[in-house]
C-alpha cells in the first residue's frame, strides 16, 4: 500500500475513483506534472485578461465613455454614451487576448496529454505567458512599434510548435 | 465482478478502455460527478450564447441592418448595409459572454479535476450560470443600471475562487 | 506484459503513470480514438483561425489601415490610423470563428469523453470542420449570400447534436 505524503501539493484528479477497486492501492489522483504546469500558466493568463477587463471599466469611468445608454445615464447623462480611444485600445487588447490565449488553452491542454518532456513543455508555456504579458503591457502603455508585434510573434512560436506536434500525433485518427 | 445498472445515466468515459485488462473488473467509465455537473452548466451557457447569436440574426433581419454588403443585397439593397444600436447591443452581450464564459469553461474544467467537494463545486457553477443568464437578460432588455454590472460581478466571484484554488494547487509546478 | 509497438502513433496520455503500480502491466496512455480525432479537427480549425489573423495583418499592410497610431506611425504616418472595409471583413470572419469554434472545442471535448461511436463522432467533427472552412472562404472572398449563412448553419448542426447528447448524459448531475 502506497501512501501519499499529506504535505504534497494537491494533484489533478483523474476523477476516476480507483479506491473502489477491491484491494486497490492506487493513488486517487493523476500525476501529470505537465498538465499542472499548463494549468498554472493558463490561469495566470486568464487572470491577466480579467485585469484588462477591470482596467477597461476604470478607463470608462475616468474618461466618461460608456457603451450603453443605461450606464451613461447612471454616470452623468446620455452625453457620456460615446466612444473613447483609450477605451477602444483596452478593448482591442482584450480581443487580441481572446484570439490568442483561448487557442493556447486548447493547444496546451491537448499537448499536455501527449506525454511531452516536462521541461520542454514548461518552456513552451513560459514563452507564451511572458510574450502575452509583454503584449498587453505594450498595448496599454502604447509602447513604440514593433514591441507589441514582436511579443505577439514570439508568443505564437510555442503555439505553432504545439499545433504541429498535435497534428503529428493525431493525423492517423483523422 | 461489479455490474453497472443499465438504467444509470451515461458517464463521462476516461477513454481508457479498462476492459482490455486481463481479468479486469473496472467500470469502463469515469465517475467524476463534479465534471458532469460542470459539463451540464457549461453546456447550458454555450446554448445561451447560441441563443444570443440567433437573436442577433433576427434583430438584423427585423431592423434591416447587415454587416456585409452581400447580405444587404439579398435583403432589400445596399442601403441596409448599416449599423443599428439594437444589433450592436446584441453583439456587445455576445462579446461579453466570450470574455467571461470561455474563461469559466477553462477554470471550471481544471477545478473539476482538483477533486473539490461536489456540493461546493456545484455552488460555484450554479452562481456563475445564474449570474450570466441574468447578465444577458439585463443586457438585451436594457434593464436599469447597475443590474447588468451586479450580475457580472456576482458571476466573477466563483471564477476568482476557482482561479485561486487552481493557483494554490499548481504553483509548485510552475 | 503488454508491449506497445514503437511504430504506433503517439497516444494521448491520461497523465496517470500506471507503471508506478507494483506489478503493473498497463499501457501508460489513453486510447481514446474519438479524443484523438477531435484533437485533429480542432487543431486544423485553430490553425485556420491563425491564417485569418495573418491575412488580417497582410490586408492592414496592403491597404494601409492600422488600428493603432503607433503602428500607423511606423508604416507611413498617422493618416493610416484608419478603418478599412476589407480589414473589417477579416475581423468579422475572425470574430465569428471565436463565437463558434471555441464552443465547438468545449462541446467536442466533453462529447469525446461520453464514449460515443467513433464513426458517428468523426462525422460530427468532419461536418463542423468543413462547414467552418467554407464559412471563412465565403466570408473572405465575399461569395454571394446565402453561401456563408448556409455554411454557418450546417456547422451548427453537429454542435447542437453534441450539446443535446451532453445534456442528456449530465442532467442527472445538475
């Protein structure tokens, strides 16, 4: 009977309760370190997106530029139902995140299940994460071109690599 | 040999055919009730998004406001290639769903694998689901502020809770 | 002890290292053919979305229409910080992809875990994939209505089918 130290970090459970097996001695949980690493970086990026959403709201309030008449009415009057370049910039950053971070989450999850080298996988996730954070900072602070485009392109490299590896592994099953 | 009653609901399969094991007596399927609950609420929300898409199309036809010249041509002429505030409202509701429901789907899936208490997990999913449905209703029916913002904020609470729990579990693997 | 031929394609790993089990003779990997097929078609569609993003960038450069002043400055001057109908068309195609391909990825992943018939599942994925590729071609090449809408509607059929099957399987766990 194999005991798991209580001090160990919680692991991602397969959801399949092996303890039901008569005489079973399995750990109840999965030990996919790559999936854990993927979950960490992806969650950081989702939180980063939430921060962009919060910034957008703050800029709307500060610049008094609301997308909906009902919001403008509550914040000074219908004349504030208008567009603002800084709000639009936040929205473009957010949209670009959706166009790129959501695909990463799909590719990274499947890639994590393909049994890749944990250190190589972590490099993929790390490069993407840093690239996207730099992208957001460059976008919101209006850094000089091509800072933002370079960050975008660097972040795409691990995505193309993962997509290629998934296709190599799954093409026999098309 | 453990038999599974045929009347039981179909379960999420791990995809790993345990019956191949010589002398195996495993059920073929996973029994992650949290994952099943997560799948239920997420599917409801995806269907809700499809409903917003269908409503957008209906409003486009009713208000005669088409985003593409080829659609306007088919529906009365190029003068109907134009914007409309009600169509834009539907599109904002849909975009806000993408900004929030897709992250929930990622967070909820990982959280479901962390072996949480089923009742606590269900509360997370339920609050998010109700919050997002109220958000859409408030958006499309132009309910007075801050109904929509409150629904948005309430729905974010389980998301932040799940993100925090994922980070606590996965930080050792960064 | 069951040996896995090296010539076999790599399989999606459950992440649960069965070889740790004393005396274990499990393969280390999942053999969910439906999940592999799903991963293949989804990755094709994600790459298709990346192509739309690249086309958008090329159209911006060719038509000299940049969303950000810093990009316009680098490409000829602030007068090129402007909108362009062809760029907006690419962006609408990309947004429509986000509205539909991301939900497919969620539905397809859960559906793959529900132990569906592999051939029926593949038909679902194939129809969606072809429908979305036709949708993009019809959008970017401005094909006559209703080509694009028909492609959109056909692609939604497997999504509704999968959503229904997920609800049937998960409703007991709401």
